[in-house]
C-alpha cells in the first residue's frame, strides 16, 4: 500500500504514519489485547515523544523496543513491512480517505446483513416452536416416508447417523453417495426444511432411546414410524412453508451480498 502511494520511498509513509500519537496509542492497544509479551514500559518512551517534531520511529525500531507482533518488518530483496489486518486497515484508512469511506460503508453493509440474518433466525425459531407443537396436536394424513424393508430392520448400522438416514430417507449415506456420485456432502445437505425439522426431532428421540438401552433394531423401527407420522402431519404446513421462504431469502441475500 505504501509503495502504491510512493513507489520511490514507501518507507516514508509508514514512518510518518507511526509518528502520529493516535496511531501509537492504537498500536499499543492492539498489542496489549493480543500480545502477552508486549513491553509496556518501553512503550512509554514512544508514547511521551509521539507527535513531536523530533520523534522518529521505524517499524524495526518499534518491534525491537516493544517486542511487538502486530507488525513484521524484514530487510533484503524479499523483505518488506507487513501487518495484521487490524493494523493494515488502520494504515490504509490514514493513507486514503476514499479507502476509509469504503471500509465504513462495508462495515455498515455487514451489520445490516447481520441484523437481517438475526431477524430470519428469530422468525425461524419462533415458527419451529409452533411447528413442533403442531406435531403433538394433529393426526396422520398420509405416508410420505419409505417404510423399512425386512432387510433394513435386520441390518446393524455401524454409524448412528445412518440409523437416522435410513429411518428418514430410506437409505444410508453410502447408498446416497452411490446414487449421487457428482454431488458433494451428504443427503442432509440437499434435503428441505421439512425433513431437517423432523431430523432434529429424531436425533433427540434416538438419544433418549439409546440412554434407555433400547437396541438398534427397535430404535430404527420406532424412528421410522415417528418420521412417517411427523412428515405426514407437517406436509404443506403453513409454518414450514414460511420457513422455506425465509431460508430462500437468506440464501439469496448471501449470494447477492446484500
């Protein structure tokens, strides 16, 4: 950045920046927060002299006297002065008012995105609570989950995650990968909100049954029955449909950088 501002003497801009009393205070604060070995006593000399006409400092001197780690300076053909992002951005803001404005605007944009995501998460949690209550107050409408085959009931699954996969999706993670060779991840990465809701409930139920010493075969059958019941109840549920819409908005916002 300094070389972009002055190709002939980039060191001048760095040293001039470090002469500023506020910059020295900023560097001290960063080091105290991130560096247990920072020499605060030696720093007092810089602090007292910073801002005066006679005050001269270089990155090398700063590092040597205070044992600072936020800035690194190397000599030689492949040398240069580097800094962690917190300090580099502070230098860039001093070097270019335009860049400083960009940083401020980007920060505001990120905070808006954060607030938007929080709003979506809050709405999602609220609707999830309503949805789970719905499970306990409705009856089965239709079966929309594969029923277990006799072979699946007898098979012992090494991974408990596959017990849930078979109960909810009708196949193991390996079987899904074989049928979808060009996709990364697993079946859970490509399912909808409805199935993720039920999956969360099945995880809790399975954990309780394991604690109660129920064998895998019995758990698998019970989990499959529960999945069929809950998915049937929640199929076309308004709260689930709203969650799908909110999830799509969040994905769109991330993709568009808004």
